[in-house]
């Protein structure tokens, strides 16, 4: 009855407000379910997931993905000490959240389809879910899709688009994308060689990996950067270091060739 009395714009406004209210309410429920020390986290998340809250379906799926390693005291992970991984349940939960348009779940669903964890390997379907999440600016999905496009892995190769996606993801602080960009500038695989830009992105990747305690990738980025260092003049190294500082200070936005001029 109300819809018949409202203009299309009013209906759209009311619908958007309802969605925002629902999202805010869901967020409060999620915070309560995941508060530190909550001994009923699994049961609370299960209840919220059954209510159709996408974030709860995603978080519960994440728990089923990793489980809890043996030997972790229950006071550190309350109520989860006996929680075991279950890839099939994780896949089902990610799918439920992904179908609601939840970007992190779309990325996770793409990942398990790509790897075949809990489901059959389907790289073409994985790419579709990565596309959906990337369209909503999910950096991890951009990086995953870029890797597939760069190698023609399960989908048609498109090096230009792969480079663009890596750049977008790097602009959001994704270290995997930063490393891929640095390597691309170093070896010319996706773009023209540029030692200074390669040095800059590899430095940024190493720093980010260091903060996230991913030492293997940090060391890998450092090794490639050292190989560039040996080929660069001191003035090129100085410009690359200046550009690295500028890129970091601008939250990875002022990072292109323009800033070397």
C-alpha cells in the first residue's frame, strides 16, 4: 500500500535506509559475538549465520577453514580448542555469504574453487567470483584475479588488465600486489622495465610483509630488490628511495612514473 503512494525515488531512499539499518544492526551483533573472551563464539556465529547475516557466515567459514592448532590454551582461544577444520562446511558458508554480495566471502569462495578445498577445482568459476569481489574493490580478489590473468591460468591471459588490477590492489596496501608490481617492473613481464619503480614497489612490499610477519615473501622481495640495486646508479637509487617515501606518505596513491620526474 505504501509503495503505491510513494515515488520511485522515495522507495529507493527508504530501501537504502533499511539496508543501512540492517547492516548497522548486524555489525553490532557481530561485535558482540566476537568480543575477546566470548566462550560461545562458535555457537553465536552459527546462530547469526543461520539468521542470514553474511559477515557471520564468512567468519564461521573462516573458522572451519583453519580450525584451531593443537596446544593453544583455551584461555587464548576460548571455546575453540576442539574446533576442527571442515572445508566442505567452509565452502557452503562462503557460498551463502557470497550470494548475498559479501566481497570477502566472494574472494574466499573463489580461492577454494581455485585450490579445490572442499569442492572440485573450477578455475573458471573461481575467476567469476574473483571478478565479483574485485568489482567491489576487494584487494585480495584483485590480486588473485590478476595472477590468473597474467599467467592465463584457467582463463584467457590479459597482461594489461593483470597489471591494472595489481596496481589497484597495491593502492589499497596489498603486499602481494606490491611484490608482483615490483617484479613486473624488474623483469618487464607485464609492463616495460623500470628499475626505479621496481625498487620502490619491492621495498614497499618488503616493509608490509615485515609488519605482517611474512618473512619468506619479505626475503624474496629483498632478493629481487638487491639484484636491481646492483644495476642502478646512485642517482636512480636516491630517486627510488624518495619515491618510496612519497608513496608511503600518500597511502600508496602517488606512486607512478610521474613522481620520478
